[in-house]
């Protein structure tokens, strides 16, 4: 393995199959503590997301969570991938992201997505059929608002303050798997974040960007994305906790129509099939090091310690194993160019 190592990501969506206020409170607090632990040990990124109208507590308020993480950390970034931007008031969203950008010193990355569940739009009183127009309005408003200058919004002159820390604006990408998303990103001069490994969509985006004469780039997932849990005994952990991973996989799959492309889509209907599929993986520290070697500098290791309601103590065991048995090997590679 070269001296360059994969980025290291800690994913949180705070799902719990049987949520209670007390259990969710403990889970949220543990997630912030885990983020601080990851920050102290040099992990690259916290990743979270946005969903609504669920029965299992799936993260509905990623910016609030990001603020808590930024308050507990110094270096680690937070990626919201994706935020369902048409559900938000554009002016308030511009303010919230600007404040988080200031608070964090530029550590927030937001991926703007349309979403794919009509129920979420209905819950927020938004027009599902008009979601493309809503997305255009939100994105154009964000870009105008972050200049700090007056602009016209819905027929009136408005000005949004404070200006964000990052110039010309906080890191904002367009997510999705459709040509419409690629065209929107190219037209606005924003980077594209395909929802899966879609080289043909990346090429289409570059063609449209050349036509519009805009700047931009593509942040594309690898051909296979794996969500990892580290264990000294994967067989035991699958037997004890495979149901938690299956709960998340089945919930996510139930939301996606045939045309949706996702890097972490699963077709498994039981824990055995889920394990064989390889999207959700429980690996030993040594196996995790090998995955890092395979991923290389362009890849990532995505840890999901609280996946599907995983007990907090088990999540901490996974994270400590990664910190104590995997990270030192990766750091040695980065420092001296040694092999893993």
C-alpha cells in the first residue's frame, strides 16, 4: 500500500427499531461522544443524512446534529449526504448553514438531494410533483444569500447575514443519480455527488459543464461501498447483532423504487443473505486493514458503529478496536510509506 491511506468516515443516522425518548437521548449523546473520540484520533469525517416520517428515529435534523458535533470537536468534518433541500425554507437554510460554517471554521459539507419518498414531502406540505422547481429555488437562493448582498426573493428584496466563513460559499454539492441532477449541478457551477458509482453520469455532467462554461468536479463513490463494524469475532457479532444491520438495510431498501441508484442498496431479506452480499460487513481488525489496502488513497473506510440500533456498548467496542488495532497500522503507512 502506498503512503496515502483511505479517508476514514464515521456514519450516524441514529436509527433504533424500537425508539424511546430515553434510548434515543443516550444514542444521540453517544454519537457526539464518538465523534469527539474520532476527532481526537484523526479520523477524517462524520457522515449523516436526513429522513422524515419514519417509525425508527432515522435522523430528521442533520444540521442540529452537526452543530453538536462541531461544538465537541476541533478538526473533523461533517458531511450531510444528503439533505433533502426542497423541504427547507431557503432563507432559513442559508442562515443555518452559514452559522454552522462559521462555527466550524469551514468543516461542513452539504449534499443537496431531492429525496425519493413522497411521504416526506407530504409530511412537510411540499409539492412532490414540483420538487425539481423547489430544488432550483432553494439552490439559487442559497448561492445568492451567501454573497451577503441584497437580492430578490419571491418578489421582495432580502439580505441574509451573517456571511459564511468559507468563500465564495460553504461546500455544497448536488446529489442524485439522474441526468436532471447532473444538468442542475453543471448549470449552477456546483460539484456533483452521484448517489452510486455512475461514471456515465459523471461524463454527462462534464459535457454539460463544458457547455455552460462553469467550474465543477465530481465526488464519485467507489464501485462497491461497504459499511463496516469491527469485531474480534465476526461470527459471534453477526449472530448477536445481525438483526440490527438487517433492520437498516430493509428499511432503506423499502424506500427505493426500481429506478433509484444507491451505493448502499441491499436486496437481502435475512441476516445470512446480508452477510453474503457484502454491503454491510463485520470484519476483524486485520480484515479492516486489508480493506484499507484494497481501497487505497482514493477509497474510504466507512464505520457505522450504531447501525440499525446497535447497542451503544457494542458500538464503542467496534470503534475502540478500530482506533487501537487498525488506525496505528494506517498511520504507520502514512508516516513512513510502509506496507500495511
